[in-house]
C-alpha cells in the first residue's frame, strides 16, 4: 500500500513537472534552444502572480486569466528582443545569453521579493483530498495532472494539425528552406516561445498553490524539466509528458526510502536512462 | 612570456613581501583564473560547454580533506593525490553525457554535479551537510602555510595556463583550433574529434579539481553547499565570456576584471549580480569575442602566441610547375 501510494503521488507530482517540461520540449523541438532561464521565468511569473493576487484579491481562475497573456507577452518579447539575435548553428551564444538572463532575473527577483518563500491561497482547494481505496489523493494535484494532459494534447494537436504547426515543423526541419517557401521563422519562433512561456504562466499558478516559491528555486525547476525532456526523448511532446511521470515516480519512491534521497533518486534515474536508452523512451527503434 | 615569468616569481615570493590579505587574494585569484582557463579549454576549444565543473571542484576539495583528516596524509602531499578523484569522476561523466549535444550536454553536467552534491550531503562519513574542517593545518605556522599556498598557486597557474599554452602550441593545438572553428570539417581533415574531446574533458576536470583543492585548502573548510555551488559555473562563464572565449589571454583578463570589482562591489550583492548577468547576456549577443576579441581585432600582439600563420614560400624558391 505504501508503494502504491508512492506511485500515485509520483504520477501526480509528474503532472506538475509535465507543465514545466512542455514548454521546454516545444522550444527545443523547434529552435534547438535550451532556455537556461526557463525555471527562473516560471518563478518570476509565480511571484508576480502572488503579488497580483494579493494586490487585487484575484481568485485562481481570474489570476490564470491575467497571468497567461502576461506570460505570452513576456515570451514574445524575450524571443524578439534577445533569443532571435542569438539563435544559430552554434548553440553557445543562446546558451550563454539565457544563462546571463537567468542570473540577472534571479537576482532581480531577490531584490524585489527578498529571499522569503511565498505561496498562493486557493480557498481550501490546496488541502482538499479524496480517499480512493485507502490512498489519499489531493484534489489540486489531480487538477494539475488533468491540466497537464489537456495542455500536452492541445499542443500536440496544434503542432500536428494547424497551419501554424506546419510552419513550425518546417522551420524546425530546415530554417532556410522554410523561409524560402514563405514561412517567417522569426515570427514562428516568437509565437512558439510565447506559447512555451504562456504554459509556464499556468504552471506558475499551480506551483504557487501546491508548494512555496522563492527567487532561488528556478534552477531546480529547470533541471526537472530538462530531465523529463531527455528521459522522454528530445523534441517529443508526449515524450516529455511520459518523462515527467518517470521522474515524478522516481522522486516519490526515493522520498519514501529516505527523505534526503528523493531528488537524488530522480537524478540517478535520469542518468540511468541516459546510459540505457539515450534516445528516450518514446523514440522507436 | 617574460611577463608571465615575472608574475609567477612575484607570486611565489609573496610571503616575503606582501601581507596576508594580499596573499589570500592572490591565491583566490589564481584559482579563479585556473578554473576559467579550464572552462575556456572546454567551451572555447573542445565545444563542450559545461555548467557542472563544480562537481570536480567539490570532489577534489573533499578528497583533500578526507585524505588529511581521515588518513593523516600530509596536506601538501594530499593535493596531487586528491586529483585522482576528479579524474576518476570525469570518465563516467563524459561517457554518459557525450551523446547529448550542445546545451543538453551543459545541463547534463549540471545534473551530475547536483547528484554528486546530494550524494555528499547524504554521506555521514564526510559529516553530511555540515561539512569538514581542515584541522591538520593548525600544526603549521602562518608563514609556512603562506609559502606553501603561493607555491601551490604558482604550480596551479603553470599547469593550467602554461599547460593550455603548451597544448595549443603542440600538434594537438592545431587540431583543437580546427575543432573550435568547425568540428565537422576538423573531423573530415583527420582530427579524431571524439578522442580529443574526451582527453580535454578529463584534463579540464583535473585542472579544475586542482584549483578546487587549493581553494578549499586556503579556506580550511568545505561544505557540500559551497564546494558544489553552481556559483563556480557562473564565475567561469562570466570570466571567460567577458574576457574573451577561445583565447588564453581572455581568461586572464576576464579573471582580473571579475576579481577586483567583485571585492569592491560584492557588498551590493544582488544588484551587482544583475549587472554581471546582463553584461554576460550582452557579450553573448553583441561581442562574442569578449574584451580580448576587441583588442585582438585592432592589435596583433598576443601575449601567448598560439595562432599559426600561413608562410608562403618566397618567389625565388618556388618550383617551376
């Protein structure tokens, strides 16, 4: 029973990780950019959300409605202002640029919000749980997981079936050839970063409802997202989702063995996955 | 070249002419330059961008402390022995991560560093999260310790900066420079890119570990949080990107530029880091060659000449064809 419980909690935790990993999978799949500031942007949005919610006493739904457009705008500006200048064959400039951004954002947040941990009140939602055959399942984590599934399915549909998705896949396959056939890679890039960061906006609200956030939390979230993407297989959206589940379960089981081992267990499973199946669990062949 | 001999001699002679504060600064600065130089070799030449070099800093530091405190090895003898640990750690790290390209390799190294940090934090043998203190150093007088520290720093600079210089002047240097400019075409010209990368990764791990061992020997104390601090990665990136990537001079200039303002401005803490972060961002987009790149584009006077020139035979010597 204890292990079943760990498994269930792990899958629920994975739902949270899937929300971070989705944006990263999209950005990597399209632009081959790893945004080192990914986690920091999420924390920035979470802290902004908490401040907005306190200032205007917003409920959870209205906060999401405010924060997501704000996040999309942030992503669009980031791509237009910084990343489009750094994207190229050589991955180093974008890596270093986002690394610098990450340090700057982290310390800026430290200035504005201080090092305190904060969280969002969800009016009882955060502590509600239901008893499913002896395993207590939190209502909020289930909502997070369902949202993650919906987001992955929705994004997968957009990439597969829409005009924008076709342009995006074309730009990913060959930037120059796509540009010749009338796709504007720079604007495709800007829109996909906007989508990636908008998803982070949703993740930020859930993260601050579920747990606490503080300015230094970003790098850890980046690492979880990254591990999920690699375990699942680079560039695959459902792969990132499955990778998040694997990571969540590994951490939950690790925490059961010894509270100090949870995160470490996640890292070890990631390294083992890298050694055994470097192409990711979702890749065929 | 003669300048570097003077600097090295002055450094080693410091216990006889400088006060303790200055010596401590010089030792720390040497460590920063060494770590940055190793990062430069990795990122600038081998195309292996790592943000997990702190794994080797912490590992070598811990190895030193364990050898001294648990096995009673002489601390100065323990420094070279401690370097076996980063070397041993770097081999499986590379074998696990080399399949990941570019930015993914970078975050992969970070994961390894985090895993090693968490492993150390959970080990009671090394006092878990509380860390270790180098008590054996108390048996030496301050002056003796200072002589040893400046000697070690001198050797460190000789090995890392001098070693990079030697490596780049050697036959492998040509291969490394070719790899820096374009790994694919270097491979097609007969450069064994993967073997060279592996060699550079292990060498950089040892060099970085050497600096780590000396740094924590000077600090007399190590904890998992400080030894495996991602701050080390930020420092090497700042230094190399601001100074100029892909050149030996860049890491030295960057080291000086980072170190002295850091002493004066670090009291401003977070806002200083915001400025450094923005500066790195700016450099990555607009001035990829860093400060040395700007200098070198105007004056052709390298301190460490590792470039090669095409020497066309004079007209008279040309064979008729």
